[in-house]
C-alpha cells in the first residue's frame, strides 16, 4: 500500500486554530493520486549534477537553459526541470526525457498529449535552493515558493504588488511578523494567478487574499471572477526555514500529500 502523508487528520489536543502539522516523506517510485488529492513534491536544487538529471532533460529544456546569463541560474533551472520530469515519470511510468510539454497563452505548461497524461495537471516553482512541484488529476493547480528576504519587505513594494485591502491588512501586522506576512501574501497571490494560467496578465490589485502566517490561506474577494472565491482552495506549504509556499487548487482538497524527491 502506498504510504502517504495527510494534513487532514483526526482531531488532536492541538488548539482549534493551530495549523496542521506538515511532514515530508520520501516519495514513492510509483505514486498514485486520486482526484480529491493534491500532491506536492519538494526537490533540492543544490544536489550534485548526475547522469539521471542529465538524461531527464529534453532538447527544449537545454535550449531554454542556454538563455540564462549566469551559470548558477542555468543550473537551478536545469535541476528544477529535470526534477519535474523525474517526478511526473513516476506517475506515468515512462522515461522522463520523453515527456512532451506545451505552454498556454500566458506560459503555463501542460502535457502536449492529453491522452498520455493520465489526467495529470502540474505546476512548478523554485526559489534559492528549493523547488516545489504540485500535481493534481483532472483539475488545475498553481504553486509558488519564495525564499524570504527581509530587505525586500517594504511598504512601497507592498503598495505596488498588493491590493488596497491587502495593504490595509499588511499595515496591521506587528513588525516582527512583517516578513512572514509579506511572503505569505505574495505566494498566495502567485499561486492563484498561476493556477488560473494567467500569470502576471491577471491584475494583482483585482483580487484579495488573506495576509499573515496566522491566518488561513484563502481568496477573500475577486473582481476578476466573483465565483472564484468559492471555486479555489488554498494551502500554505511549510517547505523549510526561510521559505514561504502556497498551493492553489480548483475545488476542495480532501488530502494534501507531501513528498520529498531527495533527502534534505
């Protein structure tokens, strides 16, 4: 039987408002995902380059990697793309280099051949030395991961990227929680627009998410589509120290499963 990690466990003695404990386990070689589940994989980007990673890359991956100016950025991109392919190949039982992707109008990748995808949807985000890959079946998903830098957190940046309602929430956050709250808001917004497949073409001031690590991740309002408030569910992801992460999925999630591609 496949071993899984669920965030939706029977009630314990924890306080009622406490966030569910998140535990990462080594990912299986042949994972099975049900339509009600969301799987999130965590991958290191600072692992030694190997034949396994090299063989997983496609010609398109290599072409895109060559566009990066700095070797460090090129290497992280290659490890992230190879990790994505290695993970998806476990679900589809095929060689990772044979997986073919296309991109939507605003850049979101998807399987070129829907019949060979098994209904899988996926999304990738990487920052600093980690990547998150979110996987669902038959429904859209978006994930965002950010390495938290306190020097980036200013009122000016918040005013530029956040909606007026989010800015107001951010102003009420205590100074010691500003950095975490800023990046919680940031990743929630990014996960939403990535799930919708619109990227930054979706106006950031036209929807409101909850702000702050102590508040449940959710979409509070959307001037883009009012029905989205009930449509999308959000979950913060504890990827590691100094990281903020969020996954947004179309519909309810009965179980969030966390896998590690490699040991941390």
